């Protein structure tokens, strides 16, 4: 089945919540592993997002996926000069997803991050 990354991630989060509610530890581990695999393979990493993207499993629900991101900033000389942490919240919308980025807007990076995550989460995958 062809789905967006956002839809697949939301369904895994729902499945994981169901396992927590029913005490199904075997499938809880499988769904958690599948989410961690998506973090490595399907969510943005590199180009400043050098520490990758992590799903905040405690804050996420099927209708609100929360991603934790650290961005590695560069100065005007092209040298790395520090990190900033961001919380990217994804919600379903009629035209795809709404993306909100919380954190310090150093070098107006929040708009860039919103675009990167919107594009990544609307990619389709076969799962």
C-alpha cells in the first residue's frame, strides 16, 4: 500500500499506543523498532540536521506527531558555530500536513525546517 510517511508514522504511533493500553509488550517493541527504523531511513538527517530526527513517543499521538531536531548552524565564513534544538509538530490537514516549529529562530531557520519536514513527511512509501 502506498502511503505518506506522515500517515505511516501516525499509524505506527496508534499501534504502539494500543499495545501500551493492552500490555502487549512483544508488539510494542516491534512498533517501536519500526518507528526507530523510520527515524533512520525516512526522516531528515544531514544538511544541518546532523544529529538526525527523533520521534518524541511520549508527546506523539496519531493526530499529532512530535519530532525532536537539533540543527547545526554555520556562520558567514562557513564554519560550524553551534547547535539549536527544535520541536517540530506535525498535524493532518486537508492539503497534507501542518508543520509547526518551536524553538529559537536563529538565522530564520524555522521556515527552512518547516519546509524540509513538510516535504519529507509527504513523500510516499510502499508499506
